[in-house]
């Protein structure tokens, strides 16, 4: 797809399949290629839209931004394509943005899938770590950030999977260090979505890798308990990257959920 123009910046996206729209929001510091399996798994029944968020992948960046800005860009993309409502799928930082959309643009969503993510904001220590991440990225580039993150991303069952490691490194190492810094600041200043969960009345599915150490099964349970219409799927032998570590099980669960949400 040719990129769209969002106030002078280009936003790149993939768009495939027919049917109700599913908007896939990638995590940090990744890009839209993490959703390649989504198109294979869902596009026979759904139109799968997967953008590169501002500054990531092939989308151009800006000096600094917030998660509100990222959510607003996605609404601009939907407006540009004349799409009224979507099911939103967000992984980790993409989940923070999905929750932002559910809070600020509930009328644009018909279902929500929160994958390896959490509703809470950063505590003091996490915020301090974000500042260090931003400084390191600006000083030394993406490599030390990728090296720090990689051991935390995968389940022990997949920790030696070289294809997966190459794919993750391929995304992380090509992310612009300025984008890494902006994202770290944006995530540090995101609000706690917990108080809003009870107002999110849309059908929701929460997915978590059993071995996710970044956004844990406890985080997932807490969201399911607070969301009015949510169910939980725990993925065995998956860490923080369920959609890449166990694509068949994960997209199988997503597909069943979307089909039910559409009928309901
Ligand atoms: C992500 O995968 O998007 C990040 O791990 C999110 C975070 O650092 O909070």
C-alpha cells in the first residue's frame, strides 16, 4: 500500500483481506512485520490493517510524541480509508494504544484483543529505567536496547529458536534510536488505564504467554477481572511474543473470538 500523509508525515501500512476490519498495533521496538502471520490467519474472513506506528518501520517520525498522538494517527488512518469501526489487536505497547483508543474513541471499536500487555502505568523504578533506555538509545543506538530486551521476550521453550531471534533482532536493530527514546518517554508518561476498564463495554479478549515476564499472567488476570466482557486465553510455551512464538494457537483463539464477537 502507498503510505498515507498524516500532517506532513508518511504512515506506512499493510492492508489485506475482505470483511470487517481488524487493526493490528505492534509493540516496542518492533514494526508491522510482526503481524505477517495475522494476514495469513485472518484475511480469509477479515480485512487486516497493520500500520507502522509513527517513527517505526517505514513510517516517518516526529521530534517527540505521546501515546495519544499514536492513537490519533491511527484514527486518521481509519478516516483516510473511510473505515468506521474496527476490532483492535494490540501487543504490549500496541495494547497500551488499544486501551487508549478504547478510552478515547470507543465508538470506533467493535472488539478488542489485548495481547501480552497490561493496563497499569509505570511505577517509579520503571520510569527511571525508561529514562535510561532513552539515554542509552540516543548515545549508543538500538543495539544495547535489543541486547537488553531479547532475553526477556521469549519463553524458555523458544529461547534458542534462531529464526525467532533473528526476526526479533531484525526488527529491534533497525528501529531508529530517536524513536526508541521517544517511545520510552511516551510509555513512561502513559496514564493508568485501570480506572477506565469498567467503562470499556466492548467484547474483549486478553491473551498472555504463560511465561511472559514483561507483562505477566497476573497483569492479564487483573484486566479480565475489571473489563465487563472479557475472557482470558493463556498461551503455553510463549513469553512476551505470543503471536510469534505460538502463532497457530494464538490466532486460532483470536479467530474464534472475532467470529463470536461479530455474531454477538
Ligand atoms: C513492548 O513489547 O511493546 C514493550 O515491552 C512494552 C513495554 O516496554 O512496556
